[in-house]
């Protein structure tokens, strides 16, 4: 076990098993595809308090869940704020209300929020099944009224959005937000979602 692992003060937390999306390459979609229950449970407040007593940087980025669907997420943000922890939130589900988001932003104004909207907002549902990309984009813009840090628009490149990157860059500039272009390696054989442009593919990673 490495010295860094034993002494690190950052941790990624998958808070639950809950998400409103059905992204084709997500692990939770795999479990549903084979007719199995998505594993996991909601982290308790007691467990969360133990975590923030040790770690200084908390990353809420689910592999099975979206953090906004944990029933006590706003409370967890408040606790993190009270303890002056660094926080990053990775959100793609758009099923929460605008009022809920405003409460979350106010709970910890110094948090880093990453919004997963893959492609132009009108098209993001082509991968983020059940996502209302236009609603989430509007919430991302609204967050600037409450957050100290600029929100980050995470844009994973797929075949349906690979030609829209320049337009997305202009939208990010016009709205004074950060744009993070992300390349994926989650491709299945001759995958229709895989970009056609070789420069937009991760190199030397075997397909599954």
C-alpha cells in the first residue's frame, strides 16, 4: 500500500444507489440489463460525519448514483461547509427542481459544481437517457448567482456531438462558465456512440 494512499486527504464518495438517468454505459444500467438490483444504499449521516472528520477534500461523483438524489445531500453540503472542507459535486440528473438546486447552492457556495451535459443541451438526452439538458443548462447558469466558483460544463464527446464542440465553446464563453471536454473509452465493439474523429478518441485503451 502506497504512502500516498495512507496519507491522502481526498476521497470520492458514491453516496447511494439512486439516479434518475439510464446512461447506456453506466454500471447501474448494466445491473438492470441483467435483471439484477442495483447494489448500494444511502450513506448515513453518522458515517458521513466520520468521513469529514478525516478527509479534507470530498468529491461527490457517483459510479452508481447521482449525489443530488441522496435524501440528505443538502444536509451533507451544510456539514461540509461548517467543517470548511473542499467539495466537488458531479451532477448529471436533471430531475430535481430549480428550488432544490438553489437550496443546495446556498448550502455551500464555495463548492465546485460539475454539470454533465454531453453535447448541446437539446441533444444531451441521446446519451443521458431521461436528462432534460436544457433544464440542467439553465440551472447551471442560475448557479452563478449563488456559487463563488464558476460552474463547470462537462461535455463527454460522442458521435452525435463531436461536431458541436466549437458551438459549445462559444456558449460557455457567452455564459461565462467553464467547459471541460472529456474523451471516453467506454466503447463496445463497433459502437455507434463512438466518435468518428480519431483525434477525439482516447488512445491505446482496449475496447470492451
